[in-house]
C-alpha cells in the first residue's frame, strides 16, 4: 500500500471544477512534484492534502488511515509556504520552535529539537536573529527548519523558492533535496518551475486543467511525453504538424509538408492528423547528412550554447547547439539540418482535447 493515496479527488467551486477525479499514489520517502501553469489545480491539490481545503469528492488516505475530513493539525504534516509566514517579532529560534511550543513540549526538549533543525539547514548560530536580519535564502531555511522540527510524516512545499534569485534557487534545489534524502521524509512540492521539478523529484505529476497529464520520472516526462501538453510544457520543443501515411510495427511514417519522417510510436496507435515533436538540443546543423535545408533566421548567444531558428520546408526549427568555441553560421546563411529518427516523438493531435 502506498504511503499517501488520493482516490478520485475532486474540488468544485460552484460551476467551476478545479480538480476532476484525480488519482495519485505517493510512496514513503518519495519526492514528488506537482508541476504545471497557474490555474492547473496543483496548489488546490496540495491544500486538500494538507487539510486547508475540503474535497468535493473522493478520499485521501495517509499510511492507511482516512484523513479526508481530518483537521490540518491532526494530520502530522509540515507545510512551507511561498511567503515563508515567519513571525517578525520572534527570533529564528522562536519561529522554529513555535509549533513545538503549541504542542506543550518542554523547554529543554524544545531547545534540542530547534538546535537540530537549525543545524540541518545550516543556520547554526543564527538562532537569536530576527527575520528582518536574514537574507531571503536564510528566511527560507528558517521556514523549512520550522517544518522539519515538527518531525512530520509528510512535508508539503508550496512554491517555497519562487522569491529567490536564480543562483540561490539553484543552490537551494540541491540543498533541500540532500536534506530530504538524508531524512527519508516523504515530500510533495508544488511548482511551475520545470527545472526545479526535474532537479529535485523522483517523479513528476504534470497537471493541466485539473487533471494529471502525465505522471512519471523526470527523464521519462521529458524524453517520452504522453500528451501534447506534457510535450510542450516541459522544456522547449519543435512541433511539426503531419499526417500518418503508414503504421509500421516500430514506427509511423508521417508526411510533414511533403517530407516523410519515420517516427517511433513506442507501441501506441497513432493515425490521421498528428504532431511530431523533437527537442531543440536533438536537432543539429549538418552538411552531407542533412535531412532538410534552410536559412538561419535567428542566432542568439547565451554563453554555454547558441540558440538558432532555421526556416525550412518543414517550418521553423529551433536548435540548441553547445558552444564549441566557434560561432555557427550567421543569420541569412543557408544550412543543413539533421536529427536522429529515435529522437522524434509522435502524438495524435486529437489528444490535445481528449487527454491533455
């Protein structure tokens, strides 16, 4: 039995359905991210797990017990909010120990627990400071320490790093993931940041319009998207409209603007109008082995790589080329473009409405 289970969970606000019969199982010690754009239902799902929002239907079980209608403070969960929600008039130690004090834990025991939590998030020696005396990253660590000090069964993170700058956010990804692994605590993260989800998670639930569009490992979510939405939301991708002409045991022959592409279908039946997808980093400039020729329309240097847009008979192809030292051909130059068939993905275009 999974540690946390959501069965046919729904949430309706009048005529609006925020979550529609979502099923989700989370294993003990797993780090799962709920990933999606604003309004997809990820925060509502987290709030129902935490007990802040009551489901309109379905059940939630934690370690075998039904918590669907249980009060938040009875669920044994730690929550870290986007705003951190620290008390400005309390010291770091006071903030971290607040929940323990509410549980009437003795002062000596509370002090030990607070010290352990602060040491875990590398804030040892800052216990007497106030939130206004801390950096954004330090305030975030205090919020995490406060949640961990309660020794929760489940840690819920509601976009806790969205207020940090890019460099600090990247550092915190690594640090928080290391803490989670060390403690073995089951964790659910709500985020709209694809890099954050892929960096930290064991699995990702890509959410769209109140449903889960894909649930898989970060690698499979990126490399083997199961819906058009998952394919286009996770990272950049080239989308080519085509028509299936032949369905072979291993691949589909797809006509894209008069060019026949051989696209692996991975055992799925695809027919009629389809979209063919390929990531920009899987497309390369080529000479003799070019699949199609075109003209460089845009060339942008971003340090570790060049981003190109090439106008071709198939449409505009975006290319991400590593910085090998010498710049690629400039805008206006004719180039050849190539790829490997195994890097192509195909999905029936009707799935845009049926499954996404």
